């Protein structure tokens, strides 16, 4: 039985990962400062003998090291999920992404060096690429020009991890996420639309003109892909993770949420094809490398959106 440390352990993706690791017989140490994560999301694990939660600032090396020392056994894997997930907040105050996205990575790597933890699995993002327009984005494309502080700090984190692999770290996997959806949702376009319609059932206001088009992956497929990559050989591996299609529009998502939550609501679109500063209106995400490794998602973007809309509506509206 391996012990897996998950930073950002009370977040959306981390909770799904913890559930899968526990189900296959591993132990989990989840750490989160609860600035974005929610304590109630890990409540289902609290009686599990192989699950431990600690409220820890993962950007603080001393706090991180203390939690590892108190774990009771050697950590075999670190799944580094801690990051600022509020991109507009990071635009307004760049220190948020510096501290919660990059500094957590720096501290995690130092803790891994200190405690001789051999394997890192890092949640990166398609935001590192910036706005590539209609180019198909593969893992070796460049130059990388992120247009949000979040993307910049994820890219800086990748660079720091690559240097660590050269210096002391035996193994690292880099997962470049697309838009990940499902439950328990804490943020994101579907979550926001559901809450907007709960507040104003007759009207849904959408940021941007609805033409933004992106790939969406259900969290169940994401966890499958991460575990698949973690089982592949290689000291340093980088993978785009996503569906095979070119995505769906914000208009499609708005209409799907409206039809599920409040069928009579008017959808009011904004101007331009960017919802906020740092928003990439369209990208074509190549997952050929992942497919060649033997993995494929079960759901395409449209199917993932339809499933997630129903899941999030059920969870948030309690229907």
C-alpha cells in the first residue's frame, strides 16, 4: 500500500482522485489551506482508516514538512493540485497566483528533496500555451506565451519541476488539463450558470458573446488519464489531457444549463469573444500523444457537458 500526498486535497479534482486511490487500496494524506478548497468535500473519507486530512499552507515549507513528518509512513507519490483556481482574482492581484500557484510548487519540491519522495504528478494547465488561435496545440509547440497570471505561474512551475528532475527528483509527470467538469463543482462556467439561474430564474447573463469554444473533459475521465500516465515508464513526461474533439461553445453550455435549470429563461450575451482578462476564446487541443500511449476518454466534450450539467444541477439545487 503506497501513501499518496495530495496538495489542494479539499478541491474538486483532488477529492475525485482521493476516492479512486482509496478504492484501489492506497493511503491518502490530503493537505489544503482551505482558501479555495472546502472542508466538507472530504467529509466522506473521514472514517476511512487510510485517509488523513490536515489544514496546511502548502506554500509554507515548514508546515508542509511537519505534515509529512507526522504522516507515519514514507510518502511514495505527491499529486500537486494546490493552485489558485480563480483566474480573474489572479489578474486583479498577481500575488495570489505567485503564492498559491507557484510558491506551492517551489515548497513542494523542497519538501520532496528534504524527505526523499521519488514521484511527483503535477496538475498543469492548457493556460500555459496562451492564445494560439486556430493552431493545433501539441506538447512541443512554442513559444509558450500565457496571457493570465495563472498560466504564467503554471508555466513557471513546470520549469521549476523540470530543473528539479535534472538536479534530484527521480520522476515527474506533467498533466496539462483542459476545462475539467463534474462534481463536486466549486467553480467554473456550469457552476456559475446554475447559480445565476437560481438567483434570477428568468434571465441568464453570459460574459462574452457565447462564441468561445473549448474542450471539456469530465473529471472521471481526467482521473483515469492521470492514473494511466502515472503507470507509464519515463523520468519526465508531459501530456495534454482532453477529449479528441475541438470542444463546444459557451452558447451551447448556456443553453444546456438553461434547459435543465430554468427552461423559460432568456439568455443575454455580452460583447466580444473573451469572458474576462486572460480568457482564451478558442483553442484546438491535440491529445495525440496520450492516445498513442493507449488511453482514450469515454465522453466527448458535448457528452461531458451534458452529464456535468445534470450532476451540478442535482448537487446545487438538491433536486
